[in-house]
């Protein structure tokens, strides 16, 4: 009965009620987005570096090397000699070395030259078809297959570089030999082939450039290249380049020693994913903290709004409360009524806030998927943090209602009726 009366009372002045709910829902929505975004962002970034102790690549920004080679969301720092990289890949300290070669894309999805170890690292199975075993056979990630409606046996032409609008290599078809299972990792948004496919594709492209020019030097290049590529290229080709190598160590001392040794003795660098991602999290965390403080400030304002609304309503309804007391309502029931009104406002604000927050995360996820091939799940529930958020929201309601509720409890019936 008291709850029903409280529900009717809060809609006595609907504009004031809506303002309080909107303010509270806004703060809850922001905090909900931050909770889900931080958890899923850190999970995705941390899971993708599992089994990668160092990344060997061209000199430049270590962060750029990690983002491009591990997460595929930045441009590479350059290429490195495959012959030089093999020296380090075959070192006794190394348990596993996974080479990567970039160069092309298909409709915005990166084509990566690698080997079967790359699929094993992400625990990706071949859901349909088979693994690539010839040049220009590819395995497509589950998200790529779904978004582009690809199936085993389909053929396509790659475009040069990372941009979908790049120059199309129309001379050679890629053939889909398999489709990988969904893993929730970066591999879902990649197209994988062997490394000689990347080399041969760009070797063939150079032939075409040689054919366009009529001078003797380029005609000679075309003849040599044509003769060289009558058979498929292999990993034994001399003087070739790759983009990076993902390294996993047997001896963890190498993780500490190798970055300095490689920087001093080669034209390459060895970057630590753990160090760079911790740096990224710290930078990312500053922005999240600022938004979190903003959300709590809005929640505080919503609490003040609820307090003002309840206090003004108490002054307007003193005569009504006095009549309720005469008709048998106790002091405790009046106190409870005010508290329930405030808690209903806060609970409704929390419900709408969590719903709006998930809609907002869905929008963010769509944008992130288009730009970074990284999706977030708005339907996930982080029970511990969201329960704490609910408790915090209801606490705001209790504090906001405290003074009006005490005033109602201390109401002087005779004085109120005499003044009325």
C-alpha cells in the first residue's frame, strides 16, 4: 500500500520527476559504459598477447610495432630481412617464432602471410574446408566470412596496402581453402595465407610495372621475373622481407636481454607487448577516470535534484501528511513513504541508465568494428561492479531523502492543521 502511494506521489509533479530520472540515468549510463568498456577492452588486449613475449620488427615506435603486428590496428614500422630474422627465430632460447608478412587487403580486411602456428596460437580450428597448403590459398576468419558472405572455393582479388580503395591486383586470384572457427580474437577479422603468396603477389606486381615502361632495363626485369615465377615461390627464396615475428621464449631471461642486444647489433627492434599494452592501459585509464568523475558528478547533481524535489513536495503536502496521521498512519510510515519515493526514483533511473548504457556501447562497438575490427558485447553483465553501482545509486536516494523523511517523521499534527 505504501509503495503504491509512493509511486503516485512521485508523479504528482512529472517534470521534476523526469528531470531527476534523466540526470540519474545519464550518470548510470556513463558508468555502465565505462565498466563494460574497460573490462572488455582489457580482456581483448590481454588475450591477444598471450604466448607472445617479444615482437621482432623494423625500428621505429615500439607501440606502433605492437599495435600493427599483434592487433592489426596501425601501420607497420616497416619490413625486415627474413634471412636476418631467421637467425633469431632459430635461437635456442626461442620456443616458438611466428613470422608475419603484410601487404594487401580485401575490402578492408588485412591479408596476412604466416603459418599454421598463428592459427594454433589463437586456438582457431578450421570450421570448413582445409588449411592453406599452396600459394594463394587462404583461410578467412569467421567475422570476415560472415560479413562478406564468403564460402570455401570462392575467389577474390586483393588490393594493395591497408586501404580498401588501394590498387587491385587483378593478375592473380586468392582462393578460399578454409574458414576458421570463431575465437573472439583478432584472427576472426583476418585473411591468412602462406608468406610466399605475399612475396609472389608483389613480385608479380613488379612485373606489371616493368611491362608498362618500355626502356630496356624494365623489359629485362620483366623477363627475369617472369622466368623466376614460372614456379611458385617458397620460403627458401633469398633476400626477401617480412613485417614482423612473434616470439615466445623458453628462457625468460631473453625477454629482458634481447631488446637491448637486437637494438645494438641489428637494424631491427624487439618490443615487449606487455610493457607497451600497460602503457596503453595507463593512457586509456586517464580518459576513463575523467569520464568516471564526470558521471559521479552528474549522479551527485541528480541526488541534489531528488532532495530538492522531495523537500519542496514535503512543504506542499504537510496538510496531507497531517491528515494521514489523524487517520492512523504512524510516524515511521511517513518516514518510510518518503524513503520509498526516493528509492523508486533511483531504481527507475538505474534501470533506464543500464539500458541506455548498453545502447551506447552497441553504438561504440559498431564504430570500433568498422575502424579497428574490434567488437564489444553490450549484453555482458559485470555482476560485481554493476551491483556496486546499484548500491551506490540507492545510497544516493537514501541520503537525498534523509532530511525530508526526518522532517515528515517530526511533523507536528496540531500546528500543521491549525496553520492550514
